[in-house]
């Protein structure tokens, strides 16, 4: 993940100050400060397209627009949710290096007739959670106010829309798994079930490793059912 010891100690110290302060709530902003986010991005290689694309402003604005993210349920579950989102995003993007999927296939499911694929458009993975398939672009665009079917590229061009699309997917598919305490493994299954049931243990272990390290930084136990 690229944290040095000073950064990890500093992050824990900030969170402990918060926990013992009066009326402190572990919101996404309280857990992920500008400095903390910058520490993540400092490990991203200069050659990476994500280096200048993924911004703290884009992340935190999108997180706070996703009603209930990191704040529904108990304080423990809120911290786990922020850790789980970041862990999956780090894995999906190679540590915030990639914005667009390397293998840029069309990903058009013609059976989803409500979300018809536009001529010449490809719906490969883009953004922090690598939004994929025409129907997801269509639904996300409808929910957030952009034309996902005719302009899927906007998810790799606008940092706020990119994060908002990721949080849209998260809140639809992963949020309840965390607040219902079903475990981190349920988020892996929702994002890429093809990795589960022993099919891609290396990928699953990568996600789990990120998650455990974020949980450690946020001062929370990762809970049970980490794998899928």
C-alpha cells in the first residue's frame, strides 16, 4: 500500500484523538483526511494515469453524497465500510494507478434491452471500482445525471463523476453487506464474484490484505468472513 511507519502512526494518532474527543463521529471525512489520502497517492507511480486523476476532493465529495456511506449502523461498521471501499478500490485500480481497464473489451449485454449499447461505445471498467457493462453505465448515469450509455468515457475523464459512479455501485451492491455485518467477503463477491470459491485466491488475498491494513489504520477489528 505504500505507507511508511510515520504515516501509519500518524494516521492512528489522528483517529485516537478523534475517538476521545467530545461528540466525535467517525465519518468518512474524519477517517480519511486530506493528508491520509495524499499518503495513499504518494505511493502511486508518476507513470500512472491515476496519479493526477484520483483526488481527495473527488473522493470525499462523492463519499458524502452517498447517503449512509460510512455512517449507517454502528461506529465499528462505519469504519469497516470505509476500509472495505478503499481496499476494493486499491485492488481494482492497482493501487490507484489505473483509471481504465487494461483489457478494453466492449462489455455489451444485448439482453439488457432497457440499456441499449450505443454504436461504437465500449463499457469496459473505469474508475475506482472499475464500473463495467452497459447496464451499469446506464443505471449509474440515470441515477447521477450523466449519459452513461452514449458517453461512458466521462467516468474516466471527470474525477467526481468517477468516484460518484463507484459509490453508486457500492451503495447498490455492497453497502448492505457491511451494515448487516455479513463480512468483507460479501463485497468481493458483489464486485467480482468470479474471483470467489477458490477461482482466484491471489486476487481475493490482495483485497483482504488491503482491507486488514485499512482496518488497522482506522483502529477497528476487520470482523469475520473476510474471504468469499
